[in-house]
C-alpha cells in the first residue's frame, strides 16, 4: 500500500490519524526506551489540583475506570474480584478493572466485549450517561462493585461517577464493531496531525516511535496500538494512561480526539 493509501486508511481519526500513518511508514530502527517520570511529576500523575476543572475530573475518573490502582498509586489487589463472573475467562488482578466488565467502549456485553476472551455477559455503563453523578454513587458502592474506601475513596469514586455521567463517548460513530477498526472519513487527518505534532510528539516523537512497548523484534508503538485497538487508545487520548506522566485531551473537543 502506498503512502496515499495509508493516509486514506488512517484518516478516520483526528488525533490518531498521524499515529497510525507513522506506525506503518517509518522504519523500525528509530525506537527508544520509554521515559520514566521523575519525583517532580508525581503530583501531576497521582495528585489533584486545588480547584479541579470538569475536564480534569473526567480524565481522572477515566483513568480510575481504566486501572484504579495505577491511577491512584495504591497496592494492586491479588485475588480475583469476587463479583467477576465465574464463567468468564480472565483471572487475578485484571478482574478488578472497571473496563474489564464494562469495556473500553462502555457497552459491556453489547459492545466489543460481546465475544472473545473478555466476554463477561455484564452490561455496560452507557445507560447511566446523563444521570447526576451523586445518584450513581450507591451503585458504584454496591455488592457488584466491592471496592473499599481504602481502595478508592468516596472523593475518588465521585470522579468515576462524573466520568460515567458526563465523560462517555459513543464510539459506534467512528469504530466498526465487526472489525474493531476505525471507519474511514470519521475524522480530520490534517487537524489530528497538527495536534499530534504540537503535543503528543513531545514524548512519542514526530514519528510516533520514541516509545516502544514491544519485546525484541515485535515492536509496539502508539501508532500500532491505535490501529489495532482504537477504542482503547481513544480512552488513553481522552484520559491519559494511568500512572504515567501523560497529557490528556479532555480540554479538546471530541472531534479533535476522534
């Protein structure tokens, strides 16, 4: 496939379009080791501002939804979540992640997790979108969500409730659920390239390959993840990766993230 073909394939996302193109067109020998954040960034990663904006709260709640112990710098649970279905396939610590039952797309058994190794049969949280955050707290503390205040405090859980109430995006507008790929034409490649080059590239590099999560010859860059797991990467773009000194795009429009 030529570069124009790659661009047309990738243009479905704004902020992700440049990532997907760089993942497929740049030689693999330019990768570098991921940078670790220093002590001076600890407050940004795990702390909270004195006057949190709605955008900060949504992103913070989204990171807890993703992986709460990494987001909050808490010990990871070791045993399987007692509320996790015994018929489902996942084991151990990962069963405590909200996304594990409700999905990256928030649709649970009706979404991308309707089949495969992450299927639980549990419904998503999209139906709670728009409800007052305070009214969701009782559900988030019921027997199906056995998170103690030592795991997630009430203040932190309210961030999750706010995220569910006001921070969810219906990804069916830009992700093909049969193929788990982006829908061509759903975003603005030129706008996405501008955003990536002026923000994300500070850590990921202009080619998207300054960080490599792969092992050996199996490279795994932010662009390859954007191509293979667009629903997950949309969450990371919107909220940042839990426990990492990563910016998020909550202050940007949904269209800029899509």
